C-alpha cells in the first residue's frame, strides 16, 4: 500500500517523463495509433450518410446562418432569433463551414476535433491520476463506447460540453504544480457555459472534489483559481446578458423559462417518465458502467486509508453530475455525457487491476483494430450500419433546390408532433427552404399556388387528402415525407 501511495505521489511529476520514454522507443505511441484509428472510423462514410434530422440538421443550419451573418452572440433559425442554447458551438460550426463550405463534413468537423481532443486530454488526466497503463486502457475503452463514437460523427453540443469539462479538469490538475495555470480555468469554464448554458457548470465539479480531498485542497487557496473562476463565469454570462439587453423578456421567457426552468422544475406534464440517472448509466453508457463501478470501488477502498489522492477528482467527476441530473425533473442520457471520460478512466483502472493482460491487449491492438474495422465497414457499405433515411433526403437535395427557390415557404400536410420537427430540420438544412407548420390539404394547396412554386410537403400516408380534392400532382421524391408538385391547371 505504501508503494502504491508513492506511485500516486510522484505521478504528477513523472507522467510527462514516462510518456517521453515511450515516445523514444522508436515505435508509434499507442495513443497516436488509437487517435489515427479513431479519426479513420469517425470520418468514414460521412459523405454518404446524411445528418440526423433530430437535432443535427437543426444545429448545422444554425451554424450556416451564423456563418452568413458573421455574428457570434446571435444564433438564429430561419433568420429569427433562437434562444434555446448559447452560441459557441454553432459559431464554431459556422467557422468550419467558412473553411470547408456548407456541407455535412464541415458541420461534423468541430465534433470530430473535440472527440479526438477529449481522448488526448483524458489520456493526460489518466497519466496524472492513475498511471499511463490505466490511462491507455481507459481511452481505448472510451473510443469504443457507442455513445462517444456516435457523437464523434455528429454535430451535437453534448460532446463539446464533455470536451470543455474534461479540459477544465486537466487545467485544475496541472495547476496543482503550477498555480498560475489555474487562471486558464476561465477558458474551459467560459466555453462550457457558452456551449450548453447551466449544464456548463459541470466544469465546477473540481470544487467539491478539492473540498473532499487533502491533495486537491491547496488549489482552493490559490488566487489564480478564483481569478480563473471569476473570468470564466463572466465569459459565460456574456451571452445571456447580451441577449437580455437586446431582446428583453422574450429571451428570458424562452431561454430561462421554457428551456432551463421547465426542464428542472417545470410543472408541465412530461411527454414520458424520465428514468433515474443510474438507470440511464446502465442502459446508455455500456460497456463502461460495470467496469467503472469496479474501478470506483477499488479507488474508494484505497482512499479509506489515505488522506486523499489526485484520483479523488475522478470520484467527484462521476458523483457530482449524477446528483445534479438526479435532482432535475427532465433526465436525458445526454445530460450525463460529461462524465464519460471519468467512467473510461475508472474502467481502465479496473481492467489494469483485475485483468492486466487484457487491458494491454485492448490498448495496444484490439481497440485500434476494431475502430479500423468499423471505418472500413462505413466506407464500404454505410447503409448496412446506419439505417437512417436522411441520406435519401440529402441525395434529393439537387432536385429539391432546383424545384424550389432558396428560402421558399412550403406548406406541409402532416401531423403536429415530431413529424414537423423532422420536416423543418431537413428542409432548412438540405433544401434551404422553410416548411410551414401543418395545415389542411385545402389550405396547403391554396398557399402553394399563391406563392407561385406549386410545391408542398406531405407526410407519408396523407396523399389521400390531395386525391380527395381532385387536384393533379406528381411526386418527384417519396420517403417518410414527400415533395409534391401540383399541376399548373389544378385539374385531375
């Protein structure tokens, strides 16, 4: 036990040297091999597979509008202010589109970079807390986790929040030896708040960790930490202050009322019963959950005989978000996304302690081999892995854009729930049109003719409404919803 404590005590000072020795062996660093394999897997097939309609197409469109406007604070949807989430990730998507053009790859690129960055930063944290072997095993498991790899190929805002939270933990650990670095805590904290609002406060989990651990507590006495905290909170508050001053009660009502307060304390009936945070972990975060529980137990077993260790940060990294999400009325598996790196490191720790040969095999060749195999499968036959029909809508983009002028208002015949959300997101991103809320077949025909394009969108199974009106039409494209072109005369 004493030897183990010595290893932990000296780990922060020797982690960089240990990595340097590995790099000097004349063969690729296992982390580099893993990153290359992950990049191959996460970029494979992205030109064929379309973005998911919920919510990737929506976020891509918001990024496109931010690119066109050149604004940072003002995220828009269809040219109208959108107050759902802060603007940072949409701005980054817009900057990516300015470089690569408005396409799916550009929309995904910031997530890809942040996913690879999360793997690298998680490895660094693992070296500082658990040792290089556990760190390698942990990031190998992280790259193989479906929840993580799925978001690496998307343009959601949950992975970016996880990246900034992970970076905040790294800055905090590095600041234990070089206190001036704690001022840099402002960057990930401010970025987390500007990515997902109040959920960005997960970056502050380092504070309860420091309160509970003698090894982490000295950071609380450093003025540099409090400078970083104040600057980060001020940066995060810049967006709501700007929007409140510009848009007044409309912003307060939509963002803090409809988005924040309703999900935490709202009295409006939920569309479904939210499962517990622990159930979300069990059902959505495999294969990490069981191994991470074992790793957490091993850490706590050692912790009972010591005054604390830097690895206490990993315990708080799991516990604090779990408690916070448990107290929320609306619980979604994505809200727990920032704890994925901690779960991965705890899993790597358990694997090293319980099955070291297996851990070495996973880190050295099994994880890279599986990632490359997945990448090959995506390149050869992306549809065999992903059955989402959005690639069809993407393939139809040239026809739709030729049929309809940019920004055209197009009536929609369909349901009033998630159907319109899907039609609106796909239409805005892939076809550059603005679908209108659902209306009756007669009203849709009248609007289409009055606007001159004679086109409307119809949900599958609802073409009978047009037949009952006796209008002539043709269907250039049909899937879950169809584009319909009315005949000029309107006669059968």
